[in-house]
C-alpha cells in the first residue's frame, strides 16, 4: 500500500507525463516535427523528476544524514540528466524546433508547480509525523 507522500509524487509525475503528451499531441496537429520536439522537451523534465523522486522515496534508515545525502544526489542527478537530455535532443533529434522543445519543458515543469500548489499540502500520514515529531 502506498503512503500519502508516495501517492502524491507518483500522481504528480503522471500529471506531468499527461500534460507533456497532451501538449505534444496538440502541437503535432500543426507540425509533426514541432510536436515531437515538444514531446522530447517534456520528457527532459519528466525523466529527471522521476529520478529525483526515486532517490527521495527509496526507503532509508532513520538517519537525517542519509536522507540529506539522497536528496543531494537526487538534485545533482536531476540537473545532470536535464543537461544531458537537452544536449542529446539538440545534437541528435532532427528536425527539431527549439521553441517547441523549450515549450514542452516549461509547460511540463509548470504542471509540477500546479500540482504542488493545488495538491492540498501534506497528506494525513505526513501531518501525523510532523505533529508527533
């Protein structure tokens, strides 16, 4: 059974993927190359976010130091994965539309902030942990 935090993270990643696919599909109605570029840009956001989520949600011993290290590795890994993704997109994907790549990336990242903004805050399990210390 998933706890509240894991469920929220997985639903947020799913929302990002759906937004990415929806945007790419909509853009593809006008230009297939631009739609593919938007899809690649969105995936340049979703995949690194998934890596970070996996690092943070992996069960750790009850050690703040180990959790902090996992967070640092996750954030550094996310930045590196994002940079590599953009490098590969612009080096390999032809024809690509730079505005569509960046639109896909930005809209997909905005879905993350929207999910956090409208997600209602921490779940009941997290509230209990915070209250009980």
